[in-house]
C-alpha cells in the first residue's frame, strides 16, 4: 500500500517550468531516493508535498485518499514532515525551541510549558548524543552553531514532527561520517516503523547504503523508478543524463581556440580557504577552463577568493608571472582581473541607476577617472554594449527596465571597456534566456581568441561541455578530476561529480 | 589541511558574550546608571526620592510605548501609529470619563473602552500589514494619520481636563508608596508573564526568518496580527499613564512620541530587524531618553540650544551602546 502518491504534479514560475510532470509513489517502510541534476525539480517536488509551494496542477494522495495541501501548516496536519535543504531555523532561538517550534507544548492555553518542551526536545537531541560535536547543547542559540550542527538541528526538527511521511532534501551535505552513520541508523528504525521516507542526496555511496528505490527526475519530469538492488550507479547516471550521455561534446560546440602556446594567463597554486582546499591549476592565454561538479562544491568560493572577495585564504596566485594576491575586489580590478556573477542583484546591478552608470564603474576605477564628459563616456560605452548585442532604449534608461539577460549583458559590457587579463565567470547565465546565453558564449569565445584567460563555472553542464577546453570537476571543496579532449562527456562529468568525496 | 582548521568553530561563546546573550539589556542598564550619576553630579537634588518618582511618572508613558513597539519589532515589523493610538485612547477616555460623570465607575468603564480601542487599532494595523501585505512603515504611517483624524474628531481642541479622581490616583500614594511604583510592579509582572507565552516565542521566530517560520508551519500572518494587537494594548496602557501625568486630553500629544519609542527600542539593545529584542532593555531605553532630557535641563543649557544638545546626547548614547555590544559579541 502506498503512503503517498503524486500524479502529474506541475509548477511553473512565470515562463519557466520548474516541474513539468511529477509522478511519485512512496510505500510504507521504504526510503525512496530522488535523483536528478541541478535544477531538475527535486526541491520543487519536495516543497509541493510539504505545502510551501502550491502546485499548478496534478493530484496528491495520502493513504490513497486525495488531499489538498494548502500550506506548511496543513501539510503538517496531514502527516508530512520535511528537512529543508536551505534549513528553516531561527538563528536567535535555542536548539530546543527550534526543535519544538512547530508544536510548542503549552499550559493554561498561552504559556510555553518549558519542562514539557525540554523533555520533548531532549528525546531528539539525545538521538545524536556523542556525534553532535563541541558546544552543542539544548540551550545553545542556533546562530552559534557550526554548519553541520545546524543541519543536525533541522534533522531533529523534522524527526520531531513524528510524521508518517518524512522528506529529507539533502540532509547530509555538511555532516561528517559519524553523523551520517547515526542518521542512517535512525532512518532504518523509522523504516521499521513503516514510515514513508523521501531522501535526496548527491552521494552515490549514501544512496546505495540507505535507499530502497530510486526515482530519476530530469528537466522537471520524473523519468523512471527503479529498485536500487537491481540496478547499478552507471545505469542511474545514464538515466539522469538522458539518451545523449555517452556522446562526446558535440562538434558544433568545439572549444574556442585549439592551440594556445602564448603562456599562462593565471597560475593558482595550492589555494585554500573557506569552502575549498588545495586547489591548483593553470589557465593558458586564450583558454576557457571550466569548473564543474555539483552546486556548492567550492567553485564559486574559489572564484570569489581569487577576486579578493573572501577574507581568509592561503596559497599563491600569479597573473602573467607576477604575484597576484588581491586584498579586495578593488585591488583585483586594478590588476586586470574581472568577475561576473550569476547573482546579478547582489554582485552586479546598481539598481535603479541608468544603464550608462552601470556600464562605466570599472572604467572609473581602472582609469582613476574623477570627472567625465557624458559624450566621451558614451563613445566608450557604446562599442562594449554593441559587442554584446544589448537591446536598450537609451543609455539614460534605468537598468531595471531591461530583461534579466540584457541586464547581465550590461554587467559584462562594463568589463569590456578596459580589457582585463583574466575573466572569472561565476555561473554567469543563471536565469537568463537562451538567445542571451548564445550571445554571451559567442562573446566569451571571442574574448578567449583575443588571448584572455577565462575561468568558467556553470551549474549547467551543457555550457561547460560546449565551451570549455578543459573541465576541473570539484567535489567536496577540491578538484577530484580533470576532463580534457575526448573525455569531456556528460557521462564522465556526472560520474566524477557524484563520486563520494 | 583538515576541514576543522578551515571552519573555526565559535560554538562556545566567551563569558561576556554569554552574559549579553542572556541579559541583552545590560549595556542599556549601565548607560542608565551612568546618566543617573551625571544627573546627580550636576544637580544632587535630582537623585532624591521625590524627583526620581516624578521622573518615573513622567516617562512611564514612553516606557509603555517603547514596550509596545518592542513586540512588533520582535516580529520584524514596526508601528509608526503607536503614538497616534496613544492620542486616540487619551482623548477617548477623557471624553468618556467626563460624559459618564467622572466617578469610579466612569473611570473603570472608560479604561476598559480604552483598552478595547487600543486593541482595535492594533488589529487594524496587523490586518493592513500582515494580511494585506502592505509595507509596515508606510502602512502604519497612513493609519497614524487616520487615527489622528479620529482623535481630532473626538476632541477637536486640546485641553479637556481628566476627572480629578483619575490623575490624583496616578500622581498620588497608596499605602504610603507612590502609585507609579505599583504601576511599575504590575508592568514587571505582566512582562514576565508575557515572556513565557508561546506568542512571544513565535513572534521572535517570525522576526528571525519569516520564510523559515512559514515553512515550519507557524501561522505567520496571525502571529504578526497578534503582535500588532499587543502593541495596541500597550499603547492604550501608555495613554493611561500619559493621561494620569498630564491630567487632560490632547489629540496630538502622542505624535512626537512614536519615533522616541523606536529610539528607545534600539537604545535598549533590540535589533530593529527583528528576532532579537528585550522589553526590559526598551524600558531602560525610554528611561535613557528621559534622563538625557533632564540632564540637558540640569546642565543649564540655554533653551535655544536644548534640542541641539539633546540630539547630540542621544547620538552619543546610541554610539556607546552599539560599540559596547559589538565588542562583546565579537
């Protein structure tokens, strides 16, 4: 008998389909693994079940009865508990308050029954006694905990719901071995109780250790459900990738430049910092070096560290033979380093200001410009914008009047007025449309052919396979594999990304 | 290099940080003590029992209003209509007490009406901000104009006196102790009880991270509305104290108090972004403002310079509090 069934559930955000068609069936007493690459719709599916995202269509059945889940509160009442990937904790509340937050025990109708709350929280805190690490206590404020300890609190919170259906969306990403073992031990107990468990992880060894069945989800569509005992990792990865997985990167998207004998544009030697360690590589002039792997394995952290945007790091960086260790982004820009982030709102756009002001800040910095005439600035800004095929009404229109793709073009154009030596691209195509992407990569290839060294991190594997000369696969903060030439296949990329660290 | 060296754990806070976490109002308390000492230095008489009682009864209204503000700030909201609510309740109870004859029954009846009126104003704010999702600053600014309009309708001109029974009780003594001490004791008890309620924990969780609270399954909209209702309730209590102190009705009396109440919340050590607040700190914050004002007076500042010195002093106190807090938490 099935605890939970989803039939054709879908969700769209504006024009983007986050979930095209979700079909899922969870049996009592099983751990059901969801697998799919970045942005395939796993988290959307989980949030729909947990009520925090409302589906556009489809049907949800619990214990074979059709139900409507109107919000997280109603999901909870219908017996669904969830671990959120991005966590749902209150940083200024204690561990025990967080664990019990959804159902604080009360006395006299309005007062928190602190004794009952302590007893309730202790039951779940004790489950992890011995592995929860230094400084972990029921009264500690969650904001004072380490990342792994916070993740444990979110696990305890999900367990405290005592829900018959439990969802764990990447619960193990920050946990150490002992913590994962303890968690799996608890999960096995829940299985024996007949709970239905949805489990998401990117680590193949964990999936085979705990999972019973796996459902593969690709491009927002659930593809297939398999028994894990009757399949092997290679089959699973092939299904995630789709039919074209074994083919090398197609001919039309061959690397921009075949030979680059001009020397190294940038050398990075044993770079370590928050979120990555011992990263070494060399980018030749004219080369596009891809950084691949699952999201958040240290790729962005490395790029930001090179650009001088993170505080602590060790190792050596050289640009064109000179020692380069930028103390701040301002410093990095002066020395010929450029950085484009996919997070335009945070790192790029000067919101509400005209396009011309958004194109020229780097020029001001590099030329130490104090006073400028609009006409001469315009003469410098226009070629850069035209190189990107940017569509805009006039230079004086606010940048917010442009679409996301055109905004990103403006951001990139600002680096083109004074050419840098090294271009760092940190998932630059996040949330922009296909034609803008095509323009962007055409330009990136042209820049490479002019001799720039380019570092490209993309969460979309097709972009890496189609544009990078070499791909460094990141896993757990360090480079685990390098793919060159014929090895640059979708299959190899997935395999390297999903290997246990 | 091992992962443990990359992530330096700050799980065990230092002694001072632990103290601040448990008693976030400590910097505000120290500032109040320092200001009292300064007041005493300029005018020893200002530390007498009599003048301290006077200070308390004058600033009790601001203390109540700052506490009212604290509950909405807890949830990450703000209420710029707290002062207008105070004015409205002030004129309403004065008019009702006069109409009903000014006896004990009239006073109690009017106070019950005042509390209901304050709650109603709070609920209106809550619905406008939380349910209709309007920007808290602008929406409560708009309701403040609306409430002021109603207050002006109830009492177009300031000056109607409150019945003698009311202000004589507030300014008088009971069993040998000033009445305002009983008010303070009752307030302390009320704050203690409130701090134990589920609502306050939920308000703080909402202020900490509204999305997380929603995903946890908390009724976020309802919690925020209740926060505003609590603010309305305390605004009404503030109006009672003010009426007891001024002994008359004034439809515009509270308008300049609103931002003082916000300042008191911050001076007390609460985070304006929500999730981290202290009502006791707000009490000290309000006293800080009162003591700064009296200090400016005792220093013999020429009247045309009083605003200037007052503003400068509050700025200095704010800087001292922020620096102390930052050093301790680092």
